[in-house]
């Protein structure tokens, strides 16, 4: 049995004071969650979130990591730096980074390797554009993105990774893949992992759905056998909404 994992992706939102307020509200609210709970926050909020989440079941996540150990990369943060701040999870290859910041499957892979080498868990985002779904290329796209991102990891490292299937047309749009569409495409991703790494790996790896997941649709999505959790954008910014998503089975 895979343990579900619900992660909030705050994107470029919340000052440290706002971050602390949100996490302080979440700590008692999600303490009995059956799933792993993560908040992926701006680096400027790491210290505030770490302090507010101290002793709780809420884990700290980042939204990106650079692939180099150190050096002349103005504005970037290395895996060792994140790790030293208490970061345990890193969102890598989010579609907004692919779309606005030139992220490629190759750089996603380099970031995943750096993240894993530093002892953190990558949350690797894959997903098709609207026209790719409409032209029937969803499966090829998500298989390729997934296998490229995992390239070079050991079987155990793949097992411990988290994949987030996020159809790009469903992110921040209010559109959600149907429960069946999400389940089917996540099944395609799992099959691709099985072909390359074997069934014990594909049975272990956790694959989330992301794309306008919210208190109203979380139950249906989480009832699907392939879906092991969610990566939550908009609905992670308000304590009551994120709490309802995290407590989807209560
Ligand atoms: C995301 O940013 O990964 C995301 C899924 O956003 P939203 O929930 O707002 O669609």
C-alpha cells in the first residue's frame, strides 16, 4: 500500500509573516491526517515555515533547485542550501517553470539528480498541454517526460520519488481532469515506470494528481486506485481549503 501525499504549492505567494500565520492554522487542523503533508513554499518563507511547523506532521518543501553544487549562478539555490534549511521535498519541472523559465526535460533531470543526491525527495511534475491531449499525444508526452526526469536514478531512488501528473490545461484554470482521465494517465505513467524499472518499483512510486484539485473534487480523485495524492496550488493558500483536501478521507 502506498501512503498518500498531499503537497501544497504556494507558488510566488506569502510573506514570512503570512506564511507563519497559515502554517500555525494548519498545524492543529491537519495533525490527524493519514497522508504525508507537505508545503512547498518560496525560499524566503523557509525559516518562518520551519519554525511554525516545528514538532508537527507538516514537512517543508521548495519549488525548485539548481543542479550545480555551487558557483556563479546568480539568483539560484543549490540542493545543499535547501537541505541545510530543513527542506525535505522539492517540486521540480513544474509546468510554469517549463513555460516561463525555459526548463527542459534535460534540466529537470539534472535538478532531480541533484535533489536526490542531497537526500531530498523530488516531486517531479509532468503533464500534457491542451492541444497535446486533443491530438492524442498525452501518453507519449507523459511517458517521455517521466522517464527523462528519472534517468540515472537507481531503482530505490525511483521508488522513493514522487511524480505529479499535472495536465497543464488544468493548472490554475478551474478545469480538472475527470477522475477517470487522471486515473488513466497516471496508470500510463506507472506502466512506463514498470517497463523500465520493474513492477516492485512501479508499485512503490507515488504519483499525485495536480490541477485545480480542491475540497469539492478531492474525494472523487483520491478514490481512484492509481492516484496517490495531490499537488495543490490555489487551494493550498487558505487553511480551511487545504485542511479539507488533506483530510479528504475523514
Ligand atoms: C500547481 O500549481 O501545481 C497546481 C496544481 O495549481 P492549481 O491547484 O491552482 O491548479
